[in-house]
């Protein structure tokens, strides 16, 4: 990568590509005009530098080029060659060994002596010599290679994405697939056993002019997930985002009736499924320096959880923790990770709940109603839109005000 300023091409460094022992060289022929320009710029009209008659009376017998004029080319080599554009010269030690004169050809040599990845600072050994090979200046430069912020391309953020949705044959997953397709995205409808329902979701999308396919996979199986992604990419191209909605049945059950297997079932689908999907999606996302992971959580993680939902709440809490960890680790690489946390939502999952429980939940919700799957899906669409490009590591609660955090 390079930056051009007129006829001058400046190397733009990648810190990791610069190695200890790397060398750069710069040559410059000193002229009387150089001396005059430097004196005018700095106000240093010392007759040793600018008055030939005065200089003849010294031990040098002719004008001496300003020492800092010769040393100034250290800045040139740092800013254009090693490290290059964007480098910040932090400190310098110099020993002036011999004078330079008009007509000399300076040879500036810089070599990397040390580098610190943690601080992005490197130590350069500097030697300035003349055309005879005589050393004029010797020293060390401390230089920091600045890290450029990624430019946000709104057009890229608004581009159509290919989104893989787990558990997309019903409920919130199905609503998310439809809403994302309406927003112009291509969707992969993942299902575990409900092929007919998944094909109905695909038919609804394609009949409306959208792009969608249904693919079966057990997301608790790493080989199944890898095959899912390979098939999805073959059919639809690179996966830009994953929305993890898959969930097993979580009918309320007293703790004394639970065994570890019932906990493991929830952890396998919610947490292990997210783990495998992230593992499969991240390599391509990191290569593209862009990507989104969205996990379907729950507001039950906030405050006092509902009774008889220990296995579900524990799994969703672990899922939310995974999202935050991934957001911190992969945010610098352009990957965003967020959680959408619904309150009680009108899906098949609450069909067996007593009406009294649903009514009580409504009355405890400021908006006095339960959410619809499409309203949760709208949050997914938002998180994949340009308006959410600076949001990561967050839990977006869609609960009608039942939880305010």
C-alpha cells in the first residue's frame, strides 16, 4: 500500500510486516540552495554556514552545512520509507562525527533494531555518511507506527447480505427470515426436523421476490454445522451474518424434576450451537474484515428470573456472556456481536403456558401486551442495517418495557 504526493510515492506500512533487521536507504545531493532554504526557514544565518569568507578563516576552510539540515533527512526516511507514511518520530539520539559540505552526497541508512507489537514502537539505528563512506552522523530513532482507523463505508453497510438463521422454520426465526428477505437480504433457513415448515418460509420469501433456501442441520454437531455452511456458501455465496434463534422446548419444570441432561439439552442448542456457528462463520468474516453474529437471548437474564425456568435461563445467560466475549475479541477485526433479548412473545413456545401467566405478564408490562415475532425480527433487521454499524457487545431488549436497564 502506498500514498502518492505529486511525484513522490510514500510507503504505507503494515506494522506486522516490518521485521527486525529491515533496512532502508536514502541519498541526497547537498546544494547551496538547500543551505539557503534551511537558513531562511530556521533563521540560522550562522556565518559558518552561509558566509564563504568567514568560513575560510576556520579550520574547515569552507562553509559547513547545518548539522540539523543533514539530520533532517532522517525524518524523510522515517516518514517515507521505514516505517513510512503515518509514522510518528518520537525521540532521537545523535552524534555529529564530521561536517557535511555543499556538493556532498548524503547517504542515510536506517535499520530496525527493536520493535514492540504492544506499543507499535520501533527503534531504528541511523547512520548518515557521505560519498566517501565517511560517517557524518550516528544515532537511534524511536518511532511509533500509528494504527489507522477503518473507514466506515455506509454503502457497504447497506449492501445486501447473506444471512444464515438457525431455527428459522418457526417462531421468531421464521419471522426474522421473512423480515430480512423483505429488507433485501438473502437468507438461509436452517431447520432441524421441520422440513415442511422451513419450505413454507422459503416459499413465502421467494413468492415475494426474495432469495432463500432451506437447509437441514443439527447445530449441536460441528460436522453438521460445517456442512451447513459449505452448502449455504455454495448456493448463496459468502455468509455475512449469522442469526442464532434455534431453541429446544423449554416448558417450565420444577428444579427437583430436572437432571443434568435437561440442562445439557438447553446448553447444547443455545450455547454449543452458537459456538459451532461462530467457529464456522468467523474465518470468512475475519478475511472480509466484516461480519455480524446475533444471538437470540432473553430478558429473563435481568432481575429475578421466572420460576421453573432454571435450565433455560442458565443457557441463555451463558449465551449472552459468549456474545460479549466475542464482541471484545473480534470487534477490532470488524465483526460485531450482539444479543436480541425478547420478553414473552406470542410463539408456539408459550402455547402450553396457563392463560393466567400470560395475562399477568401483560399486566406487568408497561405496553400491556406480549410481543409478536415480527417485532423481535425487526430488531434483527435493525442490527444488520447501517444505523447499527457502531453497535456491538450489546443486548437489545424487546419486551415492551418489562425490563428497563
